[in-house]
């Protein structure tokens, strides 16, 4: 994570440099977009969500106390946005046609398809993505932050406001849950 | 060691962070328990699948979309909603004008879109400072979302334009010593109703002809920077249209006297 560059940009942005905001977006958009995509799965929603996250960054930058903590602050803000959006979409039945959302059903197989055939038909990464998106929010978050965003346990602990031990045990549970959803495809 | 206990150690095992003792007990269990050995193999496979997922490239219109959202939901619209809610063709009592300005300035200063406007009306001191061209908030520098959408018609480089816009005054007219950061909030709000596209273009051309700096914020929202001394000419231009002004005092040529440059936001409806 380019901490120093981010801190400099945050400082410049606070001093009125509009371009610094654009550069901050450029620096983090890939991470934030993929985080959002991992959370809500659907691309248009992910884009909209990522945009809302940066709009909030723009508006609330003065609430950030320590410029060197921009990354953690951004992720916290992003997680809140993701949770809210997820709840909203869920209430609207956005995930209801995706049986993956139900912890018990395992992967969504089209009728008559064997796991092997399905595995051949769909590409692996899509399956993995779907399985991640289908996890319960608390499980999904640690997987996204650790295995996809490659953040350290310290960083995750700060972002989620949980002790490191809790982060680790949550992560282990989340990985086991993911394994149970995907093991038929191995 | 129980199977469930063994499996709680998988992440530590994968991270290579198990203590000597635990490592010993776990490997012993895995050697003796086929179920857990299989679980561990699958765990590793899944982990490598997840870690090898490629990140997706964000859509190219992500940043423009952020700009659009800032413009759409931004302070301008909120300010305009307030302007529109009052009928400016009637004369507004001075107190009400100050209140409205306080609301507008409050909105233009807000970072959080969620705070109720009521909390903003108690800042008349700031407003009187504003009308004398002083810095509104020394700490918070101009980061009004609208500044990012500035497009000029004078052909200067983008960075210069943004910088000059952030300083409120046009580059060519700004006194060299004036490096005081100023909040980019319009001094005057103009609402022009029932205007067709052609007349809009004519008005914009006139503004440019007067050598006033013109910035297009959105299709129907423009910012104009003009010398205070030329406010009378500005009124003359507006007089050809059906328009409303806020604050009411801006209808007088000496409005903003003491300031070198005034910023007017023009909204076409
Ligand atoms: Zn076992």
C-alpha cells in the first residue's frame, strides 16, 4: 500500500488541490472496486458502490484525523458502505435468485448438471467469486480483506475493530465455509 | 486432538505461525486422521484458488461517475433548492436574506451531506465576513465539489484553470499579492427561467465578450467571475431574460463593493 503517497495526496487535497483527489481515486479505485465487487458481486452495483465510497471520501475527508491512516479510514468507510448496500439489496430481493446466498445449499447447480460438468462449464474464478459473495457478511469481509486485498492482520484488525485473534479465528471459519461450498468442484 | 480443534488451526498452519508444540500435535493428527488430511488438502487448494483470483479492472467511467455524483447530489443543488424555495422577485427582508445566505454558505461549507440545515443557520458572523471578501474558514480550503467540473472557454491549461478557479479570481486580473485562499462559493446566485438554448449560447458569448471568466459546471449551471466594478453590466445582460437573483442586495450595482472579483452562479431552467 503506497502509504506515503496517499498521505501526501490527502494533504494536498485538504489544501484545496482538486487533482489530488482524482489521483487518490486512481490510486485506490482498483482495490475499492474489487472490494465492492466481492461484496455485492454484480458489476454495476459494484461500480455504483465504489463511486459512492469515493463521494463520501470527498465529503468527509476532514473527519480523517491522521493522514497516514488514510488507507484504514478508507477501508472502514468502504466496509460500512458495502454492508449498507448489501442489506438494502438483500431486502429488495437482489440476491434471492442466487441460492448461493443460502449457507446450506452449497453451489448453485442448474438442473440435471453434475458438479463435474458444471465445473467444466463455468470458469473456476467465477465460481470462487460467487462462493465468496455468497458467504455471510462477517465471513466474506475477512476473506476479501485478507485473501483478495492482501491486507495484514494488523490492518484488518484496525479496519474491523476486532482483536487480531478474533480476526484470525473468523478468517479460519470463513475459509472452512468457503471450502465447504467449493469442495465438490475440486 | 479433536478433529474440530485440528481444523481451527488450518489458517495458522497455512500462515506458518503455529507454535512448536501445536505444530507437532496437528501434524500428528493429520497423519493419523484421513478426514482431516483430506480437509487440509482441500483447504489449501481453495486458499490458492482464492489468492490467485485476478483483480478486475474498474470500469473506465468510474471517476467521471464520481464527478457526476458530486455535481448531482452536491452542494450546488442543495443550495439551489433553497434559492428556488424562496421567491426572489419579492423583496426579502434583510434578516431573511442573511438567514438564506447563512444556509447557503453552510451548505457550501459542509462536508457531511447528512447534517440538518437547521444547524447551519446560526452563523451570521461568517456571512458578514463573507460579504467583505474575507476568508470564510481559514482551515478549510476550497474543495467545493463543483471546482472539479470547471471547463473554461479561454483555452488555458486545465491545471491553471482549476487553480485560478480555486482562487476565485481570473488569473489575469488577480493582484500578484493576493494568494489568500478563498472559498469557492458564489457571491450571487442567478436563476434564469424560460430560456432556450440559443439564448443561453448568446448569453455565454456575451459573458466571454466582456472578458469575464466563464466556467461550465453542468449543462445548465455556469460560474462567472467578473470584476465588482462591472456588476452593472452584468445586470444589464441579465435584464434581457426572466431571472431571479439571490441575495436581493445583489441587484444593486454596488453589491460586494470592496471585493475585486465577484463569483456568480447562473442556473438555466
Ligand atoms: Zn481429524
